[in-house]
């Protein structure tokens, strides 16, 4: 069994978020994860975002795993592994009514998304 390491809480919202945080490639706006120490990410999805509706409407908790493929074995996979940024892979599963994002980093996260203030107040 793999260790799950907490990463963030993702909360979809219909509220307009700062345009400076819009990601044209991913067709979403996300804010909060880098701006504060609490690992809470607010997300607003573009109308043409292709993600499953449950991801666009249901809050989720994200965990980092060492082997994403192994962590998905026997799970109810909602979104198969995708790479939203070089060096990171994500997938979503449904456990009961809980939406869970599983993440795997190919190198230390700080090299991909530097955020020295995370988890520090």
C-alpha cells in the first residue's frame, strides 16, 4: 500500500477569479494554492473545459503518491492520468462520494511549482 501525502483541497466555484490566474491551455482559472499557506485552491472552469462534470462541480482532496499507476489499480477512475504541467501527472478517482485527485511528481515539486511559503504562517 502506498503512502498518501496531502497536497491541496480543490473547490470549484462559479465566482469569477482573477484573470491573471487563467490557464488558457487547461481552460480554467485557479487561485489560492500559491497565494497562501493553507493549500486551498479555488477553480473556475471555462465553458468549453472538457473535464468531467463531477470535477467541475465537486470539491476534492489531492494527495501525492509515488506510483500513480499502482495507486489507480482497482479504483473508480473518473479521469485517467494527464499531465497538466511538465513533471507532474494527475488522475481523479471516486471513493464513495469522495472525489480524490492523485498526483505524481517526476521531480521535486519545488522545481516544478516553487512556493516556499506553503504550509508556513
